[in-house]
C-alpha cells in the first residue's frame, strides 16, 4: 500500500497537469524551431522564449500541484487518503520532478542538439547553455522546496522572483568571467575550472533544496 | 486499548498563540454516531485534525481504530472516510475520475454501492466538479467517502454553507446511507438540529474544552426547564442540578441538569408552585451548558 499510494498520487498530478505541460512542450518546440532555423535575431528570440517557458512551466507545476492544493482546498481530500506526511512529500517531489524535469530534459536535449549540430553555431556555447539550463533546474528545486515547506503563494512568488533576479546576475557574471566568456565563440567545448565550479554549485543547490524539503516536512507538527 | 472504542482521546492538548485545546477526553464506541457540537472557533476542526493525525497534539494520547495517532495515521486512514466543509474535489476532473482514483487506492471500494449512491444523490458520473453546486460537491465527497466502506466516518461540518433544501437533502441522504450500516461516525457541527437527527451520542465543546459528553437520550432526559410561581417572600433554596434561574416577577424558570423528583420536592417545600416541566431541545441544552461553563470560568 505504501508504495502504491505514492504512485497513485504521482499519477493524479500527471493526469491533472497533462494539458498545460503539453502546451508548454508545444511552446518549447516553437522555441527550438526558432533556434534551429532562424537568423541571429530569431535565435536570440528562441533563447528568450526557451528561458521564459522553462521558468513559467516550473512555476505553473509548483503552483498547481503544491500551493494550489492548499488554496483550492483539495489538500483535505488528499490527506483523507491513507498517506503519511513523508509519503505525501515524496509524491509531491516525484510528481513535480517528473513533470518538470521530464520536459526540461527534452527541451535541454533539443537546445544542446541545436548547438552541436546547427551549422554556424559555435560548440563552445554548450558551456553557457548547460550552466543556464542547470540554473533554471536548480532554481526550480528551490521554488519547489519553498512551496512544499510554506504552502504559501506569497513565499513561492518571492522564491521565483529571487530566482529570476539571480538569473540576471548569473548572466552578467558569466559574461564577465574571462575563462567562460572566452569560450562562447570557440569551435570546441572547453570546460574550465570556473565553469565546472558553477555547475557543481548548481547541483549542490538542488541537493540542498531536496534535503531541506524532507527535513522541514519531518519537523512539521501541523499539516492541515 | 479498549477494542470496543473506535476513537479515544486522553488528556489531549494543543496550544496555539490565540487558542488552546485543553485536556480533551473523548470516547466513541464502535458502531455509534457521535455528534460533536460547538460554536465557531470552539475547537471542533482542530480536534478532528488531531483525530486524523494531521495535527500533532502537544500532550495526551489519541487512538483511532486501535492505531496511535499521529504515528500510524496512514494505517488508520485506510479505514477512515473523511468529509469536511472546506474539502473540495479537483475542478477539472469528473466524478467518474474521482471514483476511479479512490477505487485504485481502497481495496474495499464497493462499485455497486457507489452506483447506488450516485443515483440516490442524483449525480452524474460524467459531470466535472467545476459544474457542480456546493450541495452536489458535498454529496460527491460523501459518495467517495462512503463507497470506500470505512469503519469510521469523520464528518466535519458537512452541512455548513448549504441552503436549507440542500442541507436537508444531504442530511437525508446521509441518514439513508447510515441506516443499515454498522458504522462508527464522528459528526461535527454547529447545527444542533442536524446532530440531533443522526447522532446517538453527544459531545459539547466550547473554547477548547469538552463541556459534556454522553448518550443522547440520557442527555435529553437529564435536562428540564421548570416553570414556577414563587410567591412574594418565598426564597428558593439552592437546589443541586439547577444551572440557571431566570425570574420575571413571581414567575421563575429553572434550568436543571440532572432533573429528578427531588427538584420538584425542594421547590414545593420552599413554597413555590410548579406550573410546568418542559423538556429541552439539544440546542437549548447546549446553550445552557456553554453559558453555565462560561459563568463558572468568569467567576
């Protein structure tokens, strides 16, 4: 029963969010088409559209599956089921991660494929695009952690806003770090120490966000 | 643990900055329907959330269907059906989807019974929740709770917010659904009329404390309102069980908890003339209990 209930809760969120996620994937395909076929202006537009879509998808999934259950009063329905707090937390993280990370992985693979195979696009851009895509993923896990811990729309929006502000700082920083900036136009992929440190930091943020979520939930005494 | 008890609270407390649930002792034997009555903010929902293991009590112990709570909340909830006034179903999904979802979780789901309840509640399985009225949503939630065949049904103000017609429909449907069942029900409400219709046991809660609890019939038997003519110069003695006395001229009205012939004897011995002995409704009893307790606390 214990494993089965987690699976049921994940399927429920998949079912309820299937249409919006497909919509975002459709937008992602448009964005990939711009990246794959457009000139410089269209390529930049494709980048902006891709970043916007991924941030919006992350926020939509978290708001709908976590904050929405509190606001729409469907949480009492879920908690009437034979589910413990720990199982609920696992189900929420797994449903969110599979919905968002699945779409993110598909689109990230598309972006990487275009950078690697579109003639005229320098392979060196892989470093920048990977750092950016991982940042969006890490930022998503922070938003998810805040949403699960607080179940509050206001705090979740604060997390999204802070994540977006930091994204701008990251972009500014990357364009001013010589060891990364110098590789953009390179025909080959160069993973310098700084770039690897940034990637490691992004993975550390993801792990910390997940650990925080479980630790916080375990200490909660009131769940409804 | 007494195996006959479906719910047992012993000395349960929970403190919030502006509210305290204090020393809750409560027993609900298997097969009984308990009406849990209290005003808004009395502590009904907090008590129910502790019962379901969704709020951890600061002190005391809770056992539900033999499971210590909240330690075994998932195991206990396999046999609990819960419907609350603030519970909503998923707007974009149909009733049929909800039924399939619950069926996939509860092995005891009774499809035939669910179909019967659909008809009785006048619901259509292909309706999306978005298009349902509040009364229909409550009925759909009840259907989902009842058809899983729970040993314990916990209802937290299910009739609150319904118009009188929908309230009567829901209550009638609930009474019909419960009539042939050997099911334990914990029914919270601020509406004493609803509780009086379906419960066989009563508990009153006020400001976080259980004021009184017991068998409903014994409750109703115990309370009386005695109307007296008290001639000038006659002073009524202190009579055990009299919780309130109101007077208008010579007419005195005594509210008595634990009524017996000795009350009448004492009144008559003092020189008063008994005009009438009236039974009291559950609402009148509730108000008398609460006001009496508040007077005691204030004193």
